[in-house]
C-alpha cells in the first residue's frame, strides 16, 4: 500500500467521522477536548499520588508526569509538526471547505502528529502502569481514546495524526515508567509496600482512592453533556 492510498483512506475516514448536524454533539466534543474540564481529575490524581506515597516518591512521580507531558509535546509539536508540515484538515486549502468547522475551531497550521493524542495516551499509560487496576486501566484508555476522537470530530486532525500521536504517547508513557522504576531500584526502594491486601492494587495503591479517581472521571463524563446542552444546544 503506497502513501497515496494511505492518504486517501485517511481523508475518507476523516470525512466520515468529522462533525454532525447536532449542536449538542458539537458542544460535547468542544467541551471534552478542553483542558479546563479535566482539571478536577488532574487534582484528584495529585491527591491520590500524595496520599499513597511519601513526599520523596510523590515529587519523583510529579517530575515523571511533567516529563511525560513535556516529551510528548516536544516530539509531537516541536519535532513532527514542523518536520512533516502536514496541513490540518481545517487548514488544508482543498479539504477545508469539505469538512464541518465546529464553533470556529481550526487550530494552527500543521497537525501531524496529534499532541492531544500523544499527551492523553502518555499520561494514561504511565498511570495505568503505576497504579495497576483493571477498571482504571479500561477507564483511562476510554478517556484517552475519546479525547483523541474529538480531534477528528472537530476536523483538526486526520485519523493518521491520531494513530501516530497515540504511538508516541504510549511509547513515552512506558519509557518514563521504566525510568521511574529504575530510579527507585537504584535508591533501594523497588516497592514501597511489603504487603498487599484486598484493600490495595497490585502496586500498593488504596482501592478506595482508585474509586475516588474513577468517580471524578465519570462525574466529569456526566457533566460534559449538561454543559454542552446549556451552552450550545439551548
């Protein structure tokens, strides 16, 4: 399969998934993709990390999370976008008139790769490996996948941009978790707990705290359509 065929498939998928005739769904995607709506989830994650780690480990984890976001953004926005110079669909001189522009959202000129996908999957993968809870794993993958999909819906990324961003995010998340484990082993603290009961995850995080994280996530999921209805559909 040559590049031209892949590009045609990418455009076809974009046109199939981009936008809708619903102001409500337009609003949902617009709200979901914003960073502000996920601030409570980020704060809850910080709370869980503080409560389940000593201060030294927490600071190391905070540094790792910042590094995940920084590296995914550097690779995606700092290296890939200016190197490949692939127009966003909303900026492509040919395609921009064929797609739905939702609420004036166009983004900057170039879109390969998706920073949203890279950041979301990078954070998700790091937290998945760190906490090791099945329900949280599924939920975080859902959260990251939906965040990535909104970029296609809004027309600011091709599916190929999302796939490439996802690969970057997963890779960075795994590597930074491996670095975190390496640092802890060098410090002689390979595992912060000597026992794990039914109250803890496999990595020693309180299940009750994981539920708080999940509650915050799903409460935000439920809040998004309400905000969309009040802001865009009314």
